[in-house]
């Protein structure tokens, strides 16, 4: 059954923002039809408008994580955002961008708002991107970041404490897959995860992929190209670390608490709905919040959208509950 009648209508605030951006920039090429380098340059430029008037941090810095040949991770740059009066622990935030685009800098304002709302430092890994580095390269960089964050504290300006994992879109896939990877390895679990409008499988036949095939914003064709780049032409249809919706019941039951949020006008909406239904069927009590009237990636728009600020405030409050600092 189509999901459109309930949620397709853009909010007035979202519609006005999209119209304003179109008027200011004019028609823009689809970055997934360009070379990866050209698409990344366009993505960095288009996201620059959302990363102004940055909220003040007590400290902003960088760290480097050494490559781990055994894990298969590369040397990873880590952006560190430390909010005033921060509590113990940290959030590892994995940026989205279709596994191919974006960076810690494209998501910096969003991450700073999350740092203030959660009261925790936020660490953003600059993981390897496809298609040059297909699955599982980026995932292994995220896994290495989690292990580093568990071990590092004072050098980062972070007080040792609980770790929260977070990610948006492709970053939510990587965050969830990293938790499944570490669970299978018998590693210590994170305290919880904040997952925003994630892509959790390569199934493009869902209701939302059909209903929002042509956007606005993200389209089904764009996601298909992103996915093709990410998997490098390989068949990952049975691999839960690429498609976390394929994880076993036992693996999903054992996950830490999850904060699930989706955008109402988004080809990826069904992925969050299916994940939530599986968790609910297993007796878990997560709530899925579907923010009505907003498009994929709306958390980038904290300057312009009250819905983005409210969604990050809710996620921050959940992070505080997960870490026991509420």
C-alpha cells in the first residue's frame, strides 16, 4: 500500500526553503552523474550554505587514527567538537552522503547542534568514500573510530565515559553495521545509537522508493547509483554488514538502545519503517519518529528549519538518557 497519502505534503517551512534555494542557485546537476571528484566538489559547495553561524564550542580540533592492517582500516582523520560544560563520554557521528560524498565539514553545524543538545563531545570520522574505496572500506574505518574512541579520552579533550554512535543516511547504515560487526567480534557495546533516515538495505522496490521516486531532493535513481558505487558491483544481498536489515533476530535483539528518526518525504522512509517493525516484533521498545513534511537530509538545515532543531533536541535528550546524564 502506498504511504503517500499520509505524509507526502511538504511543510510550508520546507517548501519555502526548497523554493528559496532553487531561486538562489538555479538548476543544479545531479552529482551522481558526474565523476566522483566533481560530485564531491559540488556536494561540498552546496553544503557550505548550511555551515555558517556555527554554534560556539569550547574546543574544536583534529586527531588521527592509525591504519590497522588486521582490521583493514586506513589512517582516518577525526574532527573533534567539544561543547561547553560537556559530560563524560562522546558521540561518534558518521556523516551521510551516499557513501560517496560529504565530509565532517559538510555536517559540522548539525554535529555542533547535536553536541550542545547531548552535552557530549562529537567525533566525526573522515572515512574512505566509494567508488574508489567500496564496501567494506568505509565501514572498517568507522569500526576503527569506535575502537579508538573507547580507548582515547584526554588527548581528545574528552572525559572517559559512555560512547554513543550516530549517523545520518549512509552514515546510519555504517553506524548500525559497525555495531553488528563489533557485536560479532565480542567487543564492548556502545551505550546507544542515534540513527537518522538511514539506508539499511539495497531493496529499491519499497513503498517509499516508489512514492518518492522523483524526490523532491533524493531520488530513487540517485540511491541506486550510490549503492552501485558502494558495493562495487558485488552481490551483497545476503550480507548484513552491507544490508543491516538482513541481520539475524539474535543480533538485532542484542543491540543497544536505538533512537530512530526518519523524514516524511524521503525514498528511504520504508527502510526505517521496516527496521522498526522488525525490532518491535522482537519485543524491543524503540520508537520511530517520522518527521512530517521534510525531505531527506533535513537535519542539515538547522539554521532554517525548526523541525531540524527539534529533531536534534530530541536525539540529544535520548543520548543523555542512554548515558545516564539526563
